[in-house]
C-alpha cells in the first residue's frame, strides 16, 4: 500500500470514530434534555401537591375548630355569672 492509501484509510477511520462520538454525544444530549423535562414535570407536580395539601390542611383545621366541643366553662360560664349576680342581688334585697 502506498502512503496515500494508508493516510486515506487512517482519515476514514478517524472520520468514522468522530461520527460515532458525535452520535453518542447527540444521544447523551437528547437523554439530558428528556431528564430535564422529567425533572421540570416532577417539580411542577410537587408544587401542585404542596398547594393541594396546604388547602386540605386549612380545611381540616377549619373543620376541627368547628366541630371542637366547647368546654364546660364556655357553655355554662355566662349562666353561672348571671346566677351569682341574681343571688347577690336577691341577698341584698
């Protein structure tokens, strides 16, 4: 083989290797883009879930406050004070 043929063969081999590298790089870039898209969707989903959970927690707190039983003092306290006032007034008279 002549030196030109050897040089052409080496250049063709180098070109083939570079084409393989380019194809691999393009695949890696595509995979990275897809990973970023998936990550963005995951972040959006987490944010949406956080907002929904915040709403659920707020509703649960409101329901708990509405259904919370009153203590004895909250229910009978005003009546007790009125009774003490009436007894005091009656004892003075």
